[in-house]
C-alpha cells in the first residue's frame, strides 16, 4: 500500500471491543499509536502521516478478535 499524507483504514471487528493500532518502523519502533472503541462490523480510522518520514512501515491492529499486520510505504 502506497500512502502520502494520510491513510484511511477500515477495521472490521467481529464483535464490539477495544481495538489498538500501532504504526511501526522497520526497526519495530512505535511511531504512532492509538485505540478505538470498535463496534461489530466496519470501523473507519484516519491516520495522519504528516510527521512521519518517507519509508516502509507496518500497521499492526489488535483487539476485538483482530490480529493483523499490514505493510505500507510512506511516499
């Protein structure tokens, strides 16, 4: 996934609950993190990347029966 200034993420939760997301750099350091109170179904999150340098990052989403890791490239 290639992104510029912000990324719109849809988190699909199997149940209501707290969902945590973290943006990690290549060294595994947390660059940005937050959590949401997700409802069952699709939940939209906008992540502002204006303060993040260009490079490769990993978006890790966990909680409410979710455990995903996605790679993305900041332009």
